[in-house]
């Protein structure tokens, strides 16, 4: 059966390319990214798949008064299989802004096909997987092959800015059920050799140091927030590494937790003024073996200690905090079946891994639903000159079909 479907997918390659290019002409920016949402792209997709042969096409739109339609659309389209269990392929419509246009060689919303690559914002992240999943269904229908599992393609909004109006909404609405095999095709490497089964917790820390501003020529009457923050950063950085660098999890390519000082807000505009306020951020990616509360205690404890040393005040805030849920077991059905499907199509067996970034899969894992993150990509997400490789779309389409078919 698979060979028949594989041949059909090859025959649909040009259609996949053209449909992706048409879809990429439609921006789909959420309101948090100064856009008007995903409704136009959703309507394009609804029209595209009306003749694909889906047994059921459902909408789970989430109310959002910030967009002109008042709704953030979510599409769930199903091909029925032989058993009452679904493989759920969950991809997202929304994109990130194009960024500095000077860094693009082409118009990000006027897609270009060149040397096997489709250039445009949202091409790899996550347009290629929307098309791959939808065409997996179309290939099954055109060949008359009934899958063993139901194939459920979920195309959601709001992945780039929190998933409240997307994956979380359809989960709350019961669109995904216990026992389903959940695949989020939004991370891997260029040959799809990695299956993400666990992720690190995320903690974004904002530290504000308040001193006393004054003239740099008369520092005796000032409290230099810049100097205090520099020492704070050094002490926190040193203590975090001392406490947690030796705690490791080998599923991750970087097996330790990471604690990176990143953004600093602008202070005084002139050289000859001692700044009275400094704002520093840390991006922390924490393996499941490390307790987030222990990380917080270092940020807060060093701040309190330094207040007495510098007469400066330190305020610690947590702009984003996401506990890492338990990972998907490497011997779970979804990992085993996906590994077999990838090996069937590509000839190599993918490796279960952990990643440092947060993914939509965490939403499902928190509900006790095993989920994996997998696709074939070139890690072009959010970059200028983003592209999707047509070969990756075709390969992933074949993997999705192999995944829902019985051996």
C-alpha cells in the first residue's frame, strides 16, 4: 500500500510547490506581532482542501477582539482510518514579522522558487508542514488507500505568541483525545534525524537595579547602577554555573541547563552621567532535573545581599516561566511508530533527543498526552531569506502517510 501512495505523492509534487507559494502570499501575523491574525490564510486553506476528500473538516475558532474578524481560526481536518485512534499532525498558520527588509534578497510575501527552494516568510516555519500534512491526506484519498489510524490534520493559530488561541484552544475543546499520536512538525534538522521527546523549562528573568543618578565628575554623591549591575551579573552567572553545570541530561545536545545574560535596556544618553537605573535580562533554559525555584533563589538571594553592599535596590521579575512537563517516553507508541515511518521513507533511524526551546508539544505533555516534535528542515525559521526545501516537503508527506498505514 505504501508504495502506491508514495508514487502518488511524487506525482503531486508540483501541486505542493504551487499551493505553498500561493499560501505564502498571505501574511498571518498575530496581534502581538502587530498583525490582524490568521483568518485570511485560514479561508485560503479551507477553500484549498474542500475537494481533498477529508471525511470531516471542523473549525475551532477562538474569540479574540484584537483582530478585525474577532476570531483566531483553527482547522481540524480528518481522514477516517480502520481504528478509533488518530495520528494528529499539528502545524501552525501564524508567522513572525519579516524583520529588516534590507537583509532579504526577495520580497518575503512574493515567494520565489529557485534551486529547489521556496523563499518567503513562513515557508519553512511552518508552511511546508501544513502542505505536507494536507497532501498526505490527499494522496491517501486519490489512491483509495484507507489508513490504519485516522489522519487528523490540525492547522492552528497563535503558535508564535503563546498558543492560547491555537493549540491550547483546540485541546480545551476536545479536538485531541487520549490515545492519539501527536506529532508537531516544527523542529529537527535537515534530514529529519531527530525526534524531540523532551524540552527544557524556560525562565526569562528581568533584573532592575536602582541606584542614584548624578554627575560622573562627582561620583561620591551617586550610586552607580551600572557598576552594581555588572557585579550582580558576574555573581549570578558564576553561582548558577557552580550549582547546576554538573547536573546533566544526555538527551539534550547541550546536556546542562543554560543561563545567558542577554538584553540590557538603554540607560543614560550621555557619557558624563552616572546611571541611576540599569535593567538586565537573563534567558534560562533548565533541564527537568533542576528545580526552577532553586534557580530563582539565586537571582533573588544575590540581589538582596548586594543591596546592603551597594545601597542599591534590586528587583527581580519573571517575564516568562514555563515548567518543562515530563518528557514523552522513548518507548511510547508515537515515538516507535514515527521512528519506523522515518526509517521506511529515508533508510535511517532517527534519534530521540531533547531541545532547549519550548514547543507546542509541552501543552499536550502537561495533559498526559505523549507528543513528539519532528520534521525535516534547514533551521531557517525567523531568518531573513527563509526558505522551504521542496524535497523536505515531499519527504515529510511520505513519512506522514507511512505513519498512518499499517505495516
